[in-house]
C-alpha cells in the first residue's frame, strides 16, 4: 500500500460519504484531451464575473473544460475547490453543506474532523471564503443531477453573497433562465452553451492528429457529421484505432444518429481485449470509483494502475475531483456498459456486485451510497439497517427527498418493522405533500402497533408523525386534538416530539384567536426545541408566535421577533435551511405591511421556492400572495396573475381548499382594483358561503384574515356602488372581530368601513372609523393595510389630516397624527398645508372640567351615534344635545365631532 501513487493515499482522507470536494492540485490533462484555449480565454476575461455557467448536453466536454480552467487558475496561484453533484445532493441542505465543505477545504485542506458538525449556512459559506482570502474559484459540476427550484433558491443566495474575488462555476446540462434571473447579478455572469463547447474545425484536426494517414477532408467530414460533438469525436477516434473494418464502417455511417452513437460505443467496447471488457462491466456498477473500490471489486490488484490504464485508453473516464481520487465513466458510456451488463451478466451475479459495492461503501463511511447498492442487491434488511443508523441525521438535516426515495424502495414489510423509519418516512411524505403515501403508511403502521400491543409511547411517537401530515393537509382542528392526545401518550415530557405537540396546539389556538394561550404554549416549546437542537421545530414555534402577535395588531413586534429568529436560524443552521423558509414567509408578509417592499422582495426571492416545497398552507399562501400584491402594485399584472394561479394550482393539486379560496379572493381583489367588476364578481361567487360571511367559530389565519373573509366582498360592493350593503356586511364582521380581539382584522375592516361610509356620503362617520383604524395602526406599525386601498383611502386620509391640523396646540406628539403623516409620506403625498392652530389652551384642565354628562356624550359620540340617538341615550331633547356639543367644542376650541373624538382619546376619556 505504501508504494501506491498519491491518488491512492489521498482516497483514505476523502470527505465522509464520498463527497467530491477537493482542493486544487496541478493535474496534467489526460492525453485524450484537446486544450480548449479558445474557451479558456473567454472564461479568463477581466474583470472576473462572479458566476460562470457552462451548459450543454451530455458529451460536450463540460467537465474537461472546467478542469482545464481549474488548472489554469491553480497555476496562477489561485485557490480552487471542486464539488460534484449526485443524486444524494438533491436536498438544499446537503447542497449547501457541500459548498461549505468546498470552502472549508480551501482554509484547512484535508484536515476536517469527520465527527465535527457540518457547516451548512450561507453565513458559514461566506465566512469560510473570506478566511480563505485571495482569488478563489469553486466549481460545481454535474449540477443538473440535483437541480430543482429549491436548490436554485439556495444557489441564488450563495451567488449574491459571494465575497469579492470569489468566482463560482457551474457545469450543467441545463440551467433555466428563471434560475439565472433570480440571482439578479446583472452583467456579472459568463455563460457558455452547447454551440460554444463544440469543437471548431482546427480543434478537431488537433484531436485526430495521431492518424497521419487520415486526410484533412476526411477529418472535416467527421467534424461536419458530428457538429464537433466531443463525445462522438472520441467514439470515432476509438473506432479508427481499432482496425480497418471499423474505420470503414464508422466513416460510412451518415448523420449523427442514436444508432451511430450506439455503434460507436459498441465498437469502442468490442475492440478491447476480453479482460478489459470484463473490468469495464464490473466497474460500471458504482456511480464513481476510487482505487480502493476497484481492488475490493476484484477488478485489479492495483486499483490506481487499473484506472490509469482505462484513462490512457481514452475509455470515457473522467475525474470527479481535482486530484483524481474519484473518477467516473461518462454518463453515455456508463449507460451503454450497464445495458451490456444487464444483457451479458446473470441477475444473481449483478446482485452480488451491488452487494460487494455496498459492503465497501459501508466499511469506508459512505453510508448513503451503501444503502442504494444494498437496495439494488435486494439486501433490504441490510439497507434498512444502514438507513436506520442515519435516519435521525437525515430528518434533522431535512433531507426529506432522500428519505422518501429510500422509503419508496424498501418493501413495506421491511419498512414497517422499524418505527423510526416509518415515522421519518411519514414526516418526509407529509412535507413533500405525498399524502396518499403518508396515509397508507400510517394505516399499516397503526395496524402493526395494535397487533404487537405496542406501548403508549410508541403509539404517541406514531401520532406525532401524524401531526406533520395533518399540518401539511391544513386539517388544523384535527391537528390540535391529536396533539393533546400525543402529549398524554409520550413517556418523556421533553425533546422534539413533545415540543411539536405544543406547536400543534398553539396553531389551533391562533386560528381561534386565543393568542395569549397560544403564546403560553409556545414559550414552553421553545426550550424543548433548543435542548433537542431542532431548528425546524423552533422555526415553526417562532412563526406561530409571530402569527399571534400580528393577529393582535402588533406587526412591529412580530417583525422584530421574526428578523431575530431568521438570523439565529441561519447562523445556527447545521444542515437545516428549510427551517428558515417558514420564518421568512411571515417576515416577508410583515415587511410588506411595513411598506419595506425591497426587503419583502429579497425574502421572497431567496425563500419562496423552499417555502412552497415544505411549509404549511398559511405560510405558502402568505408568501406567494405577498409576491402577487407587490407585482400588481408595480404594474406587473401578468406576473401577479401567474403567482395567484400558482396558488390555485397548489390548492387543486394537493386538495388544499384554503389555498383555492385565498387565490379566488385575491383574483377578485386585483380585478376590483383594475375596474374589472364582472371578473371580480365571478371569482367572489365561487367562494363558499362560509367565506363570505364568516361564522363566529371559523378558524382564521394570517394569510386570510385581512382579505379572503368578507373584506373582498366589501371592497367589490363599494366599487359597484352598493355602499349600504357593504357597510352592513363590514360592520357586522367588525363586531365579530372586536369580540374575538382580532385587532389586525379589526383595523382592515375599519378602513373598508370608512371607505363604504365615505362613498355613501357620510364623511363624518368615515373619518371617525378611519381615526379608530389609525390608532390601531399607529400602535402596531401598519402601513399597507391603509395604502393598499389606493386613491380612495388617500382622499380620506388627507381630509382627516385637515381636521387634525385645526386642533389646538398640544404638549407632546399625538401617535395617530404622526402615523397619519407617515402614511401620507410613504404614499408619496405631501400633507396638506395646515391652517394656523388655535391658541394654546390648558386642555388637561378643560378636559377635567367637563361634566359627567359631557363625558358620557363624548363616549357615545365615539360610537358614531346621531344627535337623535344621543338624545335617546341621554334622555334629553336633540336641542339639548346640540347645546352640549356646541359647549364642548367651544371649550376645546374645535369645530367637529372627529376632532372631539381625537382629543377625548388623547386624554383617556374614551378607549
């Protein structure tokens, strides 16, 4: 062993689980390569772009080009690291962990403690890159294998956060334009496509230089037929090396057809000696190879020399890292080899090869790869045991897609015997919205628990996994009841499972407007999540806590808590990045309400895909509808419509009724603003009756409490001139909101009621309603709940400001007046010029001098009662009421009821 080349020694310290994360060493190009000077000059452009994308179909030489670029940069003294994606990298947390390991390898090459916690946050990635210093290049190859909207969201965050002097290169078969657009890096990107990667004629001539008897026109014909496709050119070269017959057949074929590709691969394979053919069929079993694995499979006594021989022969072997520790066959050639193996090798022998591969991977710490090969070998019990050893880590790191993939491949009779695997699979199915799979597995597991007479704790753990399904399905009533049952069944009053029961119960209480009780449960859950180190549970605890605050009209408090929680989650993240998405969803809503549109858009851009993939209905709706409102506000109506249609699709796709209702209400809202009243009526008439006039016991959550229920109808009625019905509908719901202390909803209803009253010709009542809304808004920090009503509310705000301006001088600021000024400023409106204020007066003493009857009159006045109603309440004539009002106005030096109410509130005479 000691005499082996450096590649063999290096494989012993390769990152755990076989990750292709390596530091650059100057690796000479294989003798089958053409130096791509033309493309390297494009990549080496100054100033260096932050992002390079090399994309093209299979066989276009993407990896070869990127490796040559790494060599070029390493030779110049730059620090270089390489990441190769595979099927196990498909979870966002795993992808980010790989980026962090690549950055870490630049700081401490080959010295990472395999038992140390894995870094996996954007902040970790940036810190490590800054510690590396100097020009840095990180290559992510084979990106398409794991690419998804969620991975794209993480990549976008990573690219935007790159420190100066750091360049990220992506090698991929395809990268959607939308993913590039999301990165928003302007001109800081270089992109090479398939046409760029194809050989030019001069490169093809150099590629075939070894064939001195091949005429230039023959090479030109090969180039034309292959369009310069590097993999096809290599196939031709191997055929030309074989014998005259193969050369004639290759040159006689017309066109670059699939049949020709198959022919070239078969001819390349058939021209080898029997020993090499057998080695290739054996080595095609693993996705990637190293010297030790080659030896374990029995392909050769010296694995390094065996791989070097294959590479020298030009048999489509390429490195997956920068120092050649791990290599792989080109995808096209490996598919051919596997197809040939399936034809030539008996099933039992194929299973044996997978079993031997699994044994080596397991013995060398590559557990995930071992699981897959054990499954291919039909060793299901072994695969389950390997998975069981890792399942807690996979759940904590949110690698839900991988858990689902493994669970789908395990026979149900094997899976059902392991409670931990079943519970993890149910959680994964729930968050990935594979509800049919989740329900079937829950049913079978419940029967097994009953048959085996399992204890209450095992049943409780089973029911905790059900909570995730109920939450994902938006079955909140059942969620709360099941959580109470779980809490009673669990033996330990600590840990993640017990904490989740508090989260679930609190979610139901928030929907019922029992905000204080919900926060009490969440405060108990917080230390349990911290103790268990479960950021996902903690994130939901923070999100539900924020819902309780915003429901009570405390938007500023909710935003402060969410911002701190998101920062803490991102800083402490160890394999868990989805945890931040649920926090970000509610934070984006809060930032929008505060009119911090750019901040809201940044959160949506970074987290929307993650939130859509694995958060509860309310969070998904909140984030997507906020994005749609911003788009509509900025006149991007087509984009707004697409976003709402996405909400509709998710609702229909997963049978989530609340999403379809929210989407219809939002379509009605935007149609009303656009003056499309028939379209608005169509969408509103599709709402169930219970969402038109909500019963008192209906659950209301953040995404729907200020729009979908009643308010959309009220706005439409105002727009079509039905002011009276609108005012009655809104007033009825306002009383219900006040009864349940839903202050956020109360504010929005007051704004809409004010608009209905104004449109109906009662300006005084309208200003009084708006004043009440302003006082809630000032205390909680609400902005968009006012400004979203566009010009109609601005007219009313300016009229109210004129009344405030005529109040006598007061000591200290008035919160409602200040908030009114803020709203006008944020709307881009200049506040009307204020008339001269009245003379200074000792208002405190004047207020104190008001008689009890005058005080009661002010209290009734705040309720919007007419003079006749006031007379009935006070058992006096209307003339007496007028006399009292005139007397109060003179004492306070004011002119109307709104000003009287404002002063009464200021001095505590009314609430």
